[in-house]
C-alpha cells in the first residue's frame, strides 16, 4: 500500500516504512484517520498515518483518493471508517499495531455524523483498536482534513 510523506511527498510502502520508523523511534504513538470533502463532481478522501514521537512532534504520511461525488453522508463517512480500518489491518500484517483510529465523527447529536458513532466505534473496537471521536483531539483526522481541503 503506497502513501506519501508529507515532508517531501516521496512515495513509501507503508508496511515496511512504518515498521522501520517505529523500530527507530521507540517512544511513538501511532494514529490512523481519514477525512473526505465533496468538491464539485468528486469526493476527495485523504487517509493519514500520524506517528507522534514523544514530545518532538509528528511525522505524517498520507494517501489521497478521488472518487465520483458521494452525496449520501452515511456512505461517505462509513467509507472513511473502512479506509482507516483497511490501513490498520494492513499494518498489522507487518507486525505494526495501530494505537488509535481517529474517526471524524461527533458524539454531539446536533451533528449528522453522530448517527454513525456507535456502529463505527464498536466496529473498530472489535478489531482490538482504540476508537476516538470528537470532541477529543484527533491528530490523524486533523491532518487528513487539512490535506483533503487542499
């Protein structure tokens, strides 16, 4: 699975890259997340892997995917969940355990994404991965949101 480093846009194979990065940086927390934006006739999905190294900052790699516009909110947001899970399961094949999947969903019932919170968090937790939602600080979703809006 190919992603790009945010720092220099170099393409990397995430299984070996993340495993080697974690070996070299022991005090690292791994976050995976995805965000999407509808723009014109397309939906932009950006999936991120954020490696938070102790107190020194974050290293971000990402994948951008453009698909025909998805107007149905449930489908678009569930695809974000699936893309994050797919990355976490792929990394597991390389011996990498994802600490958290950041879900761009809100616990507040005033937001439409609230309708997916229970299903999505239970799905992620059933895989043995912590699921985090808003209003928590979600580094992987923040990075994905910034990249999806470009």
